[in-house]
C-alpha cells in the first residue's frame, strides 16, 4: 500500500510527527507551502477576516497513492488555513484519507470541528483521526499560558511521550 503524508507545519511540530510516521511506514511527504511569506501577523489577520492564503502546487499527486494521511495543526479550533486551501485545491485527487494533528490544546468539540472542516474541504470525512497535544510537553504550571504552549518546539526525542498514539497511527497502515 502506498501512503502519502500531506503535511503543513508552520512551527515544525507537525513536521516532527510526519517525519517519524514516514520513517516507520515508508510514506512520502508532500509539504504544503504558502505562496508567499506567512508571518504570524498574517495568520492572525486571516483568522479575523476569514481570508485564506494561496498555496503552492503539490510536488506529489494524492491520487497516485492508496491512502493519504493529512497532518496539520489546529489553530483556535480550526484546521490550519494553508491546509484547508491545499485540500480544496486537491479535492478531486483525495480518496481515502486520515487526519492527525499535533495541536496545542485539548478543547471541547475540537475533533468534531476538525472533522467537519475536513469534510467540507474534501467532500467526505476522514476514515480515522487523532490529536496529539503539544501542551502535554509543557510543565503543568504553564499549560494554561498560550504563549508557553505556542512557543514549545517539539524534538524527536520528546516523541517518546506519544509512542502509543504514534504506534496506533502507524498501525492504520500496517497490512498485518
């Protein structure tokens, strides 16, 4: 089975997750890239206005793969805007897919919002989805501070904290 990881990672945290899963599954990674500079101020402006960034054409065609794993952050309960644009641009090429995110927080209803947005972008829901939380790596006394959680950059060594969840995701693509 061929697997494509469709990745957007502004800070690199979701990149660490994608690289680990790609290493364990042999998947190819197609990275979503905004067409121009994408500073945090632009992200905030887009959150306020509902505008979305233009993204570059993918270097891998999702239609050429048996499965696609979408990996992207969730920003303020919404799928990262560059990913929503890329999914809409490639809607016709998206067959069966799953979704995983390395997001900052646990919020009530967040998985449902992500599922709804993915369904709106692609036309059908993901088969499976999983959230890993960056906040789990921040000291307990700092988890309520958005600046501390947002500033956290995950290392490959810290991924051991999520071994069960990562093994579950890898198992989605294990033919055994």
